[in-house]
């Protein structure tokens, strides 16, 4: 099939390549002309044959809204817009209503996979009407990992981003647990090789996981994480998860505590937050903040505060 892809950054660029490897045509637009296949949204829409599918991978909020507004003026009834960024699910409902007035369908899609998705595939969670989802299905099939799992039609519009939000909330808590365990091991005089303790857990234990593998990878790069400052950003989805829990009267003590732990990292140089920062860099390519006198400074690719796009 043909796909118009708007936003060719770390996630979008790799997604374009993976979809092309599956044999589909992808026409990409980005404000960076070195990345783009076309020079405008008008040219992108003009290159597609109907029913058109336009997939957005831009930062949540104003950038997504302005892109949807522009596409709404360019697309025709029967076309579909997919928001694959990290938009809030309540925004999805608004976008679907706005596009429906023009006869254009809308699908929201949470995408997880970070910088590893090109080779490993992306876990995707999407929401929308079955007829709109069907028009995008070949792209979902191209993006997902090999095998039976990795993709789900989670429900109606908003369900995809809601599911991805909860996924990221769980991710917060899991990373916090690894980080606190690492800090305690580092503090114990009797433990002389913390990195190898973590490595030993990769086989035969109930906590073996991809996150554990990435933690070991980070420790191989910097055994005591001395090059990092104990500072970790939150992308917004952790906050939304806690807010949704309040709205639904669902207790989330572990996820909530992990969110507040990130706030504490902005006050002191937290040892545990060094591991959080290292893990975010490993799986998502998120920028890190250097320790005083370190080599990784604010000039690192991506800057310290990244808008929520995907990962």
C-alpha cells in the first residue's frame, strides 16, 4: 500500500525504513529537507492515491493539532489519519470528531520500540473503527515484531494511546525498581562487582527482561554510571497515567511513586536516577545529562527535554 508519513525523526525515520522493507511505498515529509521525500504536506497528499492514509509522528500537543488541521483541509472523504505519536487519549477523541466532520477517518496508535524498532519491530496498540483500521492494517503488519503478538486493536478511538500510556506507566515502575536495587548494591561494601550481579540475573531469574539486558548494556558502557548526572525527564505519560488512575479511582502506588522519584532527581544528584537516565537512553535514545565535568553535555543529540513522540 501507499503511506504518507509526517515526521521523520528518530522513530519516524526508522519506521519509514521498516515499512519500505516490507514492500510498501512510503512518502515522507519532515521540516528538515534532508530527511524529506517531498517539500510540503500538499505535495505529500498529492502523491498518494485514494483512499489515502497519512500517519503523523510529530510531538504531542500543538504540533500534532496543527498537522491534523492541515491534513483535514487536504484529504478527502474516505481517507484516514493515524496519530502515532504520544498524544493524550482525550485529544484523540477531539481529533476524531474534527476529521469526521470532513468525512476523514482517524486511528490513534501507541508505538513502542524506540531506537531498536527498525530491526526488532514495534509493539503497536491502536484504536478506531474497524473500517478505518482495515485501511491501515498492512502498515501495522509491517511494523509489528515477527510472530503472533506485538499488535492489538485495543478498542475505539483513544484506546491505543490509553494502552500505550499505561504501558509507559508500568515502564516507569519497572525502571525505578531496577534503579533502586542497583543503588543499594552500589552502597553495600560487601558487594564488589555490581555489574556482574546484574549480568547474573539475565538467566534463570524471574526478573530477567529486556530492561535488565539494557541495564547490563549501560553498565558495560559505564560501570558505575559516573558520566551521568542523576537526572531523568518524564515525557508526560507517567503524569497522565496517574491522573487517569485518580479519575477511575484505581490505586497505582508503585507507578505514582516512580513518577515522584523522577521529580526528586531535579533536586539532587540521585544515584538511582543515573540508572533511569541510562535505561531511557538505551531503549529510546533519549538524551542524558552529564555529570559535572563529564563528556556528555547539553549538546548531546536530542537535548535534555524531549517532546513526547514515541518509544
